[in-house]
């Protein structure tokens, strides 16, 4: 009997090479766009999770899963990320309505896993939507293997991880052949040692050009507000709130003259995004990470908090930034907000080390000879110069060595880490080498998917 796979294809580009696996793959839940692209794989009983369902008394749940039902609900609902994802995605009047919606999703996921006798689950990227996340938690309860095809630290390549919520890459049995994009990788890393204008990520560079180098651009902001589908009056009011918060943030920043000579820089994430929810775990609320860092560091060492530049250049959510957020961080002892206009690399180079949840700034730090203390499920686990917070909590001798810069990585060590990332990932030279971002990894996703299915046959 062939392996039965529940696939959440995400943005993986469909290729005909997947056709030979059509009897194995079941796309159980998807949106209308995916229905057309993956129609050969859609389950004949494909279900819309948003529709109410009547209880099917012939469901396998009633024969094999009913006794476990309350345990499964408890397992899913006690997970902190479940509620954060639900509250972010679901418009509900109360927590009780969120509970009702969550229970419906949990029940449907149990039913589908058992009805189709699913042997493993495959996701494109860490599950971070309501259905994909809950489906994975239910599969995890049943100890069904979960694989994630994920963008690697090399932006146009992907790797496979063997757990939904552990980003450590799985080694390839047959290592990747080093082709033209291997040299591109070395060039990509080399830029991290240059000035910030050359090393700035492509997506941020595009936003910088659109805003003409400014962090606030009235013409752009008003244009975006008026083009939104919602009520123009509400859009303009939201813009007013954003501008008000931007000015409050500016009032909280302080120049380098107020910082201690020894400082650590914490790089915030743009939110909401997968890289903090769910990959940050409890540190999805980044204040928790900053508080912990303050508790761990000697009081004379300043913590400099660097806001993500996209927070005010990109679309904005008051659910993740507020005056309370900015003022509470500023109220911590010897913690300072970094002015946005300061050169990011100047701040990084002056730091004892840097910290982030899962941010790619860790690669820039390693290439510039600085250590990174990270708090979440980062893609670059194992890279020289990067340390998970749990290692610091488990080993009291580690943080003093990081502070004293005794563990600062050497360029050749970081390059060796990236050689391993390359050898165990999938992909080829992207069509547009001027724009090295996640889009280049989409075609590599089908290659990784075929490899995984071939291995599991």
C-alpha cells in the first residue's frame, strides 16, 4: 500500500514531475487558487473548513478516536501559539466564539487524518495559518510524521525539516551538486561584509526606494490608505493612528551618547509574520525576550533595541505595536530605543553581540565576526556564531564567553556552515540574480517535494 500524504502546498510551484505521485498525495484543505493549480491531487471529498459540518456517525472518529477527543482538544488549545494564530486570523466577538471555531477545525482535522489514514504531513513553510497549524498539532498528537519544505538561509534554496516546529534541517542522502549558484552564494555572503547599503535585503531595498529613503512618506501613506478596499474614512483614521504612534516612537529613541560603552543590540521583527508566530514560540511577544535578556546581562551593559524599518514603511498593525509596547521597553533599566536613521551595521559592529528571535540579521552578524543569541526556531540553527537561548539557560558559562567575545566566528567558519546548508538544500541559480529573495525558492520546492516523496515510497 502506498504512503498517504496530506499536503499543504502553499506557494510551491506545481510541476509535471509530481504527477507520478498523484495517488499518494491528498490536498485536503486549500483555497480557490490552489484548487485549480493542484486539481489532480484534490481529495474528492475536499472540505471547506469554514463550513459547518454535521456529525458523520460513520466517521472513523466515532470508532477509533472518540476516547482521545478531549485529550486532543486539550493538547491543541493549551498551545500558546494556537490562540495567538486564532486571534490574529479570526474575527470573533469573544474568546468563546474563537473556542467554537477552533473546536470545529480540530474535529475536522481529526476526522480527515483518520478517514484518509494519513501516514505523513508535508507543509510548505512552518504552518502558521489556522487550519494548517491545528492540523499539524493534531497530527503531532497522533505521532504522525510532519515534514516542512522551507526556505534555507540561502534565500533561493530550500531544505527539508523533519518536524513542524523544529527548524533543524534534515541532511540529504545525496548531497547537492555545486553548480553556478554556489558561486552566487559566496557573492551573497561576501556582500554582508560590506556597508549596509550594499548588504541590505532586496525586499527592504525596494521599500527604501519607494519611500525615497524616508521612514515616513505622506504621499505614499495616503495613496495606500485610499486604495484599500475598506471604508476610506476608516483607512484615513488608521493612518492617523499610525502617524501618531510613529511620533511617539521617535520620542522614545535616544542617541548613542546615552548608551553604555558596552552594549548589546536586539533586532526586532516586523510583525505579524511567521518568523515570530509561531516560530518565536513564547517570544512571539518580543518584550518577553528583551526582559529575559535584561535579566541575564550585567546591569552596566546597555541593551539597544532596533525597530524593524518595515514597521513604519510597510503595512501596519496596531495589534503588534502600541505606545504601551514602546514605553514598557523604554522603562526597562539601561534599555534604549535606537534611532532609525543610525546605520544598522555601525550599531551591529559596535555591539558585544546581537540578539533576535529568528532574524536573518544573524547571518550579517556572523559574517562580520559577531555572535548572535536567538530566541526562536531559526532557519540557521548550527551556523557558527549563533546560539539558541536555551543553550545559555542550560550552560551558565556560555554567556560570559559570548560577552567577552571569545566565541566570535571567523569568516571561514561561517562559510563552512553555509557549505553544509548548500549541500543539504535544493535549488538552482535563480532567473533574476538582482533579486535574491524567497520567490527564487518556490521552484526549488517541487524538487524538494519530489525528493521527499521518492524517499518515502
